[in-house]
């Protein structure tokens, strides 16, 4: 069980430095909660400015009267703020001493306390400003390292999935209402029997959800497309691995069996995230226990690969693998037997291999305007699809209504309105203090 949150309740007012660690040109301090306006008044000694209008004010220590800084301040009354609560922002000169002095004054203020990691975003979730899908997307946006990761996070953070879910919720509620009316008032003359288009409507909704479920998994964007380099010993796997990663990540020697375990290296190639995996040479075995473990792990890596780069006999390549004629500078290769002929030592054919990898990756990643979904989101959609399928095929109207209820619960779980406290703690713990 996770540790209990240090949260005295929804009435607490929190503050934190929300920009980067000083020194910087500007330091942004955020205050959120019912006492945010009073805290702003105490710091300036004046009536707070008009809402959502940046105003230059001198900040003072209310106890000593010392000048702390001359800053731009913003008053953002709720619920029209990022957290849904009253908020204030202080845009300070970004020196360490200035920032520390302002934070120290806030820390002495009655009713204020430092924010915990992700607490600003959590409050936005709890006040309904964002749902769980948008909160997860914000976490992904903060962690984004490639253009694809950024685009996907922005798409979900802007509510692409959330808008679809709200539409599905409305449709399921409408379908449920039709069934409930039939159940409750079937004996009354003014209620028509269930229309024959019900099953078709349920199936149409199920098809739309299945289309979303079929989108690429976000794990490929976050962790990279798994590219496994496999083949017999001394086939040039580690040399090619080092060439693709741009560093000496794997030890290369003429001795067969040098690589005995999996070596992984995340790399972005032309903006596409890959996880390159070098493996032990696959052969009949020498009786060496450690070598046998390495070969077994190589076989497991091949089974879980998104793309296999096979360096070896092209007619023994796993199905769908890229057949690479490696070490072309030392061994003649018949181009017709291979997908790519190359030499990692001379870089011959490397750009061709990169072209093929990026092209294959394009089929595994979301297209323009498409969203990649997380495992949690896919699991929830699986539950919705299963429930809708049962509802469409059910002849008992009461059981069909129960299936739609299960679909509604799964959709609530997708938005986080039916989530567990532990899951929420894990998510918002991914954020920094001032987010």
C-alpha cells in the first residue's frame, strides 16, 4: 500500500515553484486554494488586481515590511483557473535568493503549505477541470523526448480521447434509457416497444470503440519500437548495434560468444523512438550454461520484437524478419537473398537500413491526428467492447440493460471517475512539485 498522502483536506491552500530551478530569467510561483487571494493581498499590501490581468507590484514581507521583489502578478479566481480553485501566480526575477525569500514568506503564512508532487494537476482532476486521460497526457508531455511523443501527448491533453468518451457515454446512456423505458413502462400505452434498430445502434457504437482500440499502443512511443538484432555468433550484430546507437554500447571482439546477455539501448532515429536490443549468437550450443541462458533470452527477445534484424543465413530467418547481408566489405553477398546488404565498418548500406526501419515504424505508430493509447486505456475499452457485444447479442432485455450498465462503469473508469486512490497516487506522483 502506498503511504498516506500528507493532505489536510480540500480546504488547504498550496504553493510551489512551478518553473525550473533557479537561477533563471523568470521564476513562476503558483498558489492554489481558498486562501490564494488573501496570500496575494498580504504580499502586495494592496487590493488584488483585476482578474487575469498581469500587473506589476512590489512584493513585501508582511511581518517585517522588507521588499522582496518587484514582480508581475496574476489573480485567477476559480473555477476558471487551471486547478478549478482560486489561484495566484507570481512571476519573479529568477534568482535563487529572491525565489527562496518569497517561498519562505509563503511558508510562514497561515493556511498555506508546500504542494506535493503533481498536486496542482490532481486538483484540476478532482475539480473536474481535466479527466484522467488528460492528466496522463500531461505527464507524458512532461516526459516527451521525441516529436512523436510530444504530438501524441498534446493530442490527448487537448481532449481528443476525452471528447470521444463523453460522446460514447451519452450514447450508452441513451441506449440504456431506451431499455429502462421498456422494462419499467412496457405495460403503458404511451411507451413504444423496443425498436428493432437497437442492436444496430449498439453495434455501430461498438465498431467505433473497436477502431480506437486498434490504434497503436503508446508504449511504442514511450519506450520505443523493439528492434532485435539476432543471428549466429560473429555475424556482426554488435558492430551494427554500435553503429545504429552511435556509441560503443556493446563489446565487439573476434571471439565467438562475446555477447552473452541482452544489451538494450534507446535511440531516436529521424525522430522515431527505437529500443535496440543486441542478443547472444544463436547456435546449437556448446554445453556452456551461461551461453545457453543467453541463447534462451535471445529467443525470447525475438518473440517479443516489433522488428527483427536477422544477420545470418537468410533462409533461416524468422518470419517477417529483415534479412541483412552484413560484413559486405569482407564477404560477397547476393543482393537477391537479402533485404539490405551493408557493412557497419564502412557504413555501406546503413542509410538504406535506416530507411527501412523508419518505414516499418511508420506502420506501427499513430498517423497524423491519431492517438496512441496506454495499456490502462486499452483495457478499459476492452471492457466496454465486451459489454456492448453482450448487450447487442442478448435476447433478455434485463440482461442487455445490465451489460450497458457495465459499459457505463468501464467508461467511467476510463475517465478516472471510478478509479482507485492507489492508482491516482501513482499517476500524480509522476509530476514535479509545481505541476
